């Protein structure tokens, strides 16, 4: 497996807030150090959307997340951007359609890099040609992702599948109908000692019991690592 431009395991970083709603840069630095120490090869800070490909020369990664935007970026648009915009070098794919992702990978330039933007679909997307993940659960599952990638690189699909399965409760925990991301991720990091605060409105505070659930999820994950 070749080395992608931004690395293979990246985390879309939660934003730590103080009690007054201000950004806590000290905690952000602490969190970043932990993520790097646990195997993250890149951090996505202030990920956003915007028509900026022609305004800067920096490499750009398109983020396709229909569940948040209400509309999928069509494969035709993705492919046109991949071929026509030299600094559009990749895609964070959260569209949940591995078959269509495979088509994009096949028809895009050879150096166009697709990342999974859906933690539960990272392993399936890797199987059709994705190069890595830009995750959320990777705030606490990075060591498991490192092991899963190593298993894939060695050709041990059974081991990679087993590692993916032990992360499934974390993937299910990271977002829900009543607790959309990043409410659960912030709850998890608070239980791990990071004073990241609550979410700003319109998301608001975590409901009672979420941190207890986070502790259970993490304890089971660590236990399953053996």
C-alpha cells in the first residue's frame, strides 16, 4: 500500500471549548499530541465546505457527506473536479455507496486519493481502493486502526475483519439520532481526561448517562485488544 499525501489515518478533530464557549487551545494541543502518539498521521482542523479550489494552491480534499448537506456530490462532478482541478487531489467519502466509490476510483486520475469519511465503512472502502480514513472514532480507536491497516498490508483479511469488528461498538457510539456527532466524541474524550467541554448550540450538552456509556465502550475496546 503506497503512502497517501496526508497519511492513512487522520482524525477530524473535535474543538475543545471552555465553560464560556471560547476555544481552548491548550486542550486542543494536548488532544493533538495524544492522537499523534496513538498513530494518527494527520489531523483535520476546522474542516469545512467552500468553493476555494481556484483561490489557493494548496491541495484540496472534497468532502461528500449527504447526510449533513442533504445532497450527494454526483460522481460526474467528482470526476470532473478530479480531472480538471490540479489541486483537487482527493475525496473524503461519507456517501455510503462503496460500489459508486469503486467507480470513482477507477475513473479518476491514478493519483486521486479517496479516504473513508464513514468509520463503519473504512474497511469496505479500503477493499475497493480507498487509501485511508478521516475518522471520528479515531479519537480513541487509532491504535486499532493502525493494527487493521497493518493486517491489510500483510494480506491478513481475517485479522483486519476481526479488528474492524471490535471497533463496531465505537462506530455505533460516535453518533446517533439523539446524540449526533460530535456530542458522543466529546463525551468520550472527557472520560479520558481531556477537558474538551460540551458542544455549542444548536447541539448543546450531552444527555445524562452518555459519559457512563463512553466508559463502557472504551473499557470493552481496550479489553478486546488483548
